[in-house]
């Protein structure tokens, strides 16, 4: 291992190879996942500054038979970017590769390095007069490479799609240390297999994404936000249908939040004024991005809500009167995971269900969990517009949250995932598989699909040095 470390220092410089040999060096930021569910021990943390350095690092590790864990902002939720506890893995941090390389306004594209923080890209696009629409709660710290590796979703998928739909081209270092330059800004390129789609969502198991060319959009002339109380999930689905018809492509956000989820925000963040939650089972947050004017957008919202009131789909509603009010409403939505963490450890589920089946899924699964785990509390919220729910399970009030997570997670996951399969859904909508759900794929993934995935992994990474134990066991 000493020979490998010497080689790595020669590639990236002594200061960019961090090890436990230096007692003053704390590697916990790279070795512990964001939720503090796992804490590994790395052989070294290596921080290259260029694609050529990444390629050389991968080639050196491959020659030594040492596995690599690619890491971006380390904000993942499925333990997919931290080392195991063997002390033999190299964490490959892309944080220093953070440049916005180019903005092509005429082609509506931006080329950016993998370590660029999402918010930095959003700001660069805005400064150039454009919109990069990917938006996540972790956008101040997550990176584009990680977003692409997990095919991140967020709050605007209903209009713009997951990051896969925003990606036109990639630069990737293979498991053999070769560089594929696929940084094309082309919308059309039918010259064989689409390699881009192999690497997007592969969670660092097939190659190391070092840069990407992504789509930009014109900034909307107006963006309005509304908060609506609805009497049921069925009504929320009906409101979504009305929003599609009234707003068309202007519908850029449609979030649903259960009453208990909002009660946690009101409890733990009392400075935030949560509207309409206490007397209604669900609230919906809608965003309308209009290409004409604020007046046109407001008129569309008024007609939508008027129709929804007439049909009994909406019980009450408020429309933000300023950008500050809109930000406050979105901040409430984004505070739900933080409030849940304040309430205690919980069992998280990132699931997708066909929108039409979500009310029945929730009714059945809520009842099933209440029967099998008496007193359990359900924190149900998420991106109803694209069928993605964060269907989280909190310990009974006053109970030991740590013991609940330890003793009940396997049973609760089994109950929820079986229900997801019954309703033709997916056990991972946007967070990925990582190591947390790798053992679930053989149970819930089509066996032919799983065999094809294994074949691809074997073909591209026969040594199994890229993020082993993630996605596929």
C-alpha cells in the first residue's frame, strides 16, 4: 500500500493525499455519511484537480487492485459514497474539480465539472440570464457529479425531468483509467448506444463522471407560488390534473405534505408560519412559471383555484404576493426532513408510485403499518407531480427512536416495499440504491433486468474496483 500512496502523491501532490498516518488529519467528513448511519475507514482520501489526474489515480489503483469510492458532496441518503471499514479503499473526492467550463447561450448549454456545487451552477446560469432547473434541498452542498451519479430529482421534475433529462453529454474516466470525452451539446446523435445513460444513475459503479454538458432554459418572466389545503390525497391528485390542464408547461412544482409532516415543522421551527395545516389532512405547494408576465401567471392561478374550489378539490388556498413569501412557503416544505430529524431517528423511504394509485397505496399502507406497528407515526410528503413520495416512518411518540430504528427497520421496510411492488412502484425514486438497498434489488427488481445490470458491470469494471457493494452486491 505504501507504494500506491507514493504513486498517488506523485500524481496529485502530497497535500492532496490525506491518510490516518497524520494524527492532525481528520477524515470523518469523507468517511461518514450525511445521516451518520455508516462510518468507514479509508486507506486515503485523494483529491485530484483535473480529469487527467483522475485517470492517473484510477489507473494506479487498478494496477494495485485497490477499490475506489467516488465522492462528490457526500450528501447522499443511501450510504453510497463512503468507504467500508476495511481501511483498504481510496476515497476519490472530486471537490477540487469545481469549474463552470463554458456557457453556450445560443445552444442553451453549460459545461461544468463534477465537483461544482449545484447552487454555484444555478447562480452562474442566472448571472448569464438563464435557468438551470434542478433544485434540491441539499443544493448548497451537493455536487453535479453526485447529482448525475444518482440521477437526482428534486422539486421541478414535473416540468423538466430528472437530471438524466437535463444531461446532453458526459466526460467519464473508466475503470481502466481511460477518458471518454462525450461532452456533446447535441440534442440529436444517433450513432450507436447512448453511453451517457449508462453512467447517469450508476452511482459510481461503472465509471467516474468528471464533467457534464447540461441543458439551460430561458428564465421565466414570472414565477408564482400557491399553497392549497386539500381534503384528501384523492383531491390532491384531482388538483394535479386541473393544474396540468390550466397551467400546461408552466406547472414547474407540485408538492404534497401530510398534516403530521407539517406539524413537525410547526413544532420544531415555530418561527416559520405554516399556513392552513392544522385543520386539513394535506396541503399542496404549486409553482407556476410563466413566459409572459406576472399578471398572466396570476390570472392562470386564479382560474385554476376557482375551478378547484367549485369542484371541492381545494378547501382553502393562499397565493404568495412576493418573492419573499414564495421563498418562505418553499422553506417550509424543505424544512420537513430537518424537523423530522429533530423529532428523532426515523425510517426513510424514497418511493415512486403511479400518481393515479398513490391515494390507494397510502390508505392501505397507512392502515397496514398502524396495525403491525401500533403507535407508529407517518411522515408523508414529496413530489406528487411525478409520483415520488418520501414515505417516512417515525417511532411512536415518547418511544426510543434509536431502538425503534434498530429493531423495526427491517420489518417496516419489508411491509412498505411489498406494498410498493403491489402498486407497481419502485423502492428508490431519486435517492439511489447505494449499499442501503443493494440487498433489496434481488427481491424487488426484475431478474432479467438484474442479470443485464450484472453483465454491464462485469463488462465495464471486471476487477470490481469502482464502488464495490453499491447497487449490486
